């Protein structure tokens, strides 16, 4: 039984590491998916977002206009903080529910919480292990441009909006370097998995 936090900057290869861990038997709890779930039409979180940022943040079908909300808060620390105050408590509650459900189903499970904003929001929690996916910022910038079709300016803005690599690396128990081949990343994940299962 273990709860592992997996984090990393944008385009750091975090999702690839999560996939490798899932293939080895880990139960993945996806923070981004939870964010989407708690913002479904009719959810209290969505109602509060509309109250705080305006009804125009809600599409005619009742769903959240993510692009509009993102544009409204991006680059505005105060707006981001207000949004986080609405969203994060609901995410924490749902994540805790999923952790509990995973261990109820399998008491010896290794649960991996795939959470981009660990350094910003959840570092105080008692994780059994913190894994940081890491690739140099210039490489992540190139991935955003080539793989996601971002402009250079957009890629720079996304990277610069997150905490520094040093801040993330400072909280790591294990760093998985994703700057090499896929095989090299997989080999590092195998080592981490062996560590987790040996101590489980």
C-alpha cells in the first residue's frame, strides 16, 4: 500500500511515466480528470466559477468554456488564486475519495496521483514517494511547438507560468529524466516500480 505523487512541468513526459506505471499495475488517479469532473454542468464548482468570473464562462449547453476561463485568468495571479480557491478543495475531496476506493478494492495497491501542480498546491501532504518527471526547459519548449502545435510565444508563456524546475526538483524523492529515449524512460520507471514493490 502506497500513495505516490507524480508531477512535472508541461511537456515533461509525466503522462508517459503514468502510462508505464499503469502498465505495471499501479492505480492512476488523474488530477486533471478530477478537475474536469468537478466542473461538470450543474456542479457546485461550476456555479461558483460563474458567480466569480461571470456567466459568460458557461457555454449555452451548461458546460464550462475552458478556453474563455483560461484566457481570463492566465497571467493574473490574483485571478488564478481565486479560481484555485474554488476548484482545489473539491479536487482534494474527490482525490481522497478515489484513494480510499482504490485501497478498499486492493489493500496492497500502489496508487499514483498524477498531479501537475504538486509543488504549488499539495506538497505538504504525506506522500510515500514523490516522483518528478524532468526534461530541460528548452526540450519541453520544443515538444510544445512540435507535438502540440504551439507558437514559440505560447510555449514560453506556458512554461514560464509554472513553478521553476528547481522548485519541482527540490520536492523530488525520485527524478525520472525524460530527455532521452522512450526506452531509457521506461528503464527508470522499472527501477522506481521495483523500489515501490520491494517496500510495499
